[in-house]
C-alpha cells in the first residue's frame, strides 16, 4: 500500500494510527501542503480534491477521505476492531468521529485559512478563527463522551473516535487553545498516546517532519 500524506495533516495522522493499530505497512509518500504539492497534476490525477490523505491499495485502487479509508481498513483487516459490535455504540463512535472530521477539522484546515487570508482577514483574526473552530468542536465532543466509560473515548480500547480525537487536540494546541477545559478528552488522549501505534504516528516522528 501507498499512503499519500503530510506529516502535519491531522487527516493523514488518523490513517497512520489505523495502519499502526492493524500492523499494516504502507509506503509513505509526502506532499508538502504549504508548498502546494497536493495541487500538482500528478497528485490531482490520484485525488481530484487535492487533499491528503489518499491510500493506494496493493491492487491499485485509490481511496480518499480519512474516515472512509479507516473504515475500509477496519473491514478488510478486522483485528483489532475500530468500531464496536453494538449498533448503537457504533453509531455513537461514528457521530463523535464525524463531529471532528466533518464539522471541526474542515473549518480550520489549511485551505480554509488560506482563503480567509485571500479575503483580507488579518493574521490574528485568521488564528482566532481556527482557535474558535477547535473550541466549538472540542466542547461538543467533551459532552458527547462525558458519561461514556474510559479510559478511551468509548471504553477500554481505542476506536475510530480516538483516531480522530488525538490529531485534533494536536491542532487545537497549535492554535493556542487551552485544552484543559476538556478533561474527559484529555483522559482519552492520554490512554491513546500511551500506545506505540499512536506514538509512532505522531507528526514529529514522520520522515518528512520539518
């Protein structure tokens, strides 16, 4: 397999964690987002959205969107499972993950912040926007799992929810958000980061880290 990504991309971070948890190897092909390498014609032929990650399977199929990639990995390599067997819990895990992947992360990603700058927003306001997006999303996620058993987001093993949470907390810190306001999320993060699969997927551990 080949994973197209960027060391600081939280979406690619999610997939790296999933691959590690599953014990799967993938060749990592970096695309420097700040240099616009994701918009090169050769990469747009792989992912017309010009986003990372994209995963090329051993059979040559191309998958995009981190959550879809992770669910495919979970279905094709079911151990350890990243979604609960119980249908209700599975829906809760997906809802939490999508609150981050669809409603929080996109508002503060590089493409959106670049557009705000193009529209003339001063840099301090751009940073405020990104911090606001993180606070709004994480505050909701804190409530979503406040009554769920730990230490992970949903019980005693990591799920898709944790794969989305850990990279998003890293983003929040980068934008100066005081994450101490989310003790339940921090509990789940600590449990996850104690696992080698999460630690080895961290941005600073990647060969393309700046």
